[in-house]
């Protein structure tokens, strides 16, 4: 399988999740598209890094993101955020980060290709 297929799959996953949220009215359960695409995003980052560059540093990236999240947790809970609000936003930020990294890796991979 060629590495360029994974960013295309990511766009399809986003579209499918968008329709699932609309079809099943998941907004009333406070689920958004960003909540559903977090784990597939990191899997696609892992696969894209592995197929394009031969190495995946997703574990280290997730560890660094966890440390950033710990500092954000301490900072934002002192400012009045509840734990559930923080966790929901942090999960959404995680999915945004994974897809941002996926597209940056794709652009870099295309320029190096």
C-alpha cells in the first residue's frame, strides 16, 4: 500500500463521522466529529510515518502531548475549568493535533518524494 492513501482515508473518515453525527444526532450526547476522529487520526499518523519515512515516533509524540496536557490541566483547572470540560476539550485538541500532524507529514513527504 502506498503512503499517500492514508491522508485520503483521513478525509473519508472525517466525512463519514460527520454524517454519523448528523444521522444519529450525537450532538445531544455532546459528541462531535472531533471526538470520533481522535484515535483514527493517530493511527493514520503512525501508518503514514511508517510507510513514508520507515519510522514512527507516535509514541513519543503522544508522551509529549500528555505532558503538555498535564500542564494545561493544572493551569486551566486553577482558572475555573471543570475536569469534564477540560477532558472534552483536550480530547478534541488531540484530534486536531493528529490531523494537523498528518497533513504536515503528507506535505513534507510530498516535497521529499
